[in-house]
């Protein structure tokens, strides 16, 4: 089990680090997307019960909470927001791992891969 750090992100939002925002913009440019945002969601599954879902999309779905951070629009489905409020999304490319990571104050447990969590 991985310990979870406390987040300093206000509980009514999520935060995206500049490194993560830059990586999202790189992926969108690679795919030829000019107008885009990042959908951050959760779904059932994984070894801890819930999986994080990231997707670069052209706009929000009806009912999504829209947050602007790091120069990006972030779209969060209403049902997922309760699990994601106060979360910080980062991107690491060091020797210990490459990819997006979540610092989620709502997670009571998470798996070693960092892709799933439980509340």
C-alpha cells in the first residue's frame, strides 16, 4: 500500500502542475488538436476499487465541471468530482517512473502503480 500525501489544493477544485499541462499540450499538438481540454474522470476497477481516467477531448460534456488551470481547461464529470476534489495532477519523467500522477487527498488507499485508488 502506498501512503498518500496531504494536498494543499483547495478542496473545491483540482490543480494541474505546469509539467503536466505542458505534457497535455504536447499530446494535443501531436494529435493536431487546436481546441482541446483535459477530461479527468474515475471509473470502477483496478486493484484499489477506482481507476483514474485521462482523455484529451475537444470540449466538455453537458454537466461537466470546468476548471481552468495551467493554461488548460479541465473537464470533470459531476459524479467524479466528489472523488477528485482537492487533487493535484503532475507529470514525472525521472528514473522512478514516467507518466501522470495524482496526489489525491480523498484516497484512503492506492496501489503501487498509482492508477487506482480507494475511498
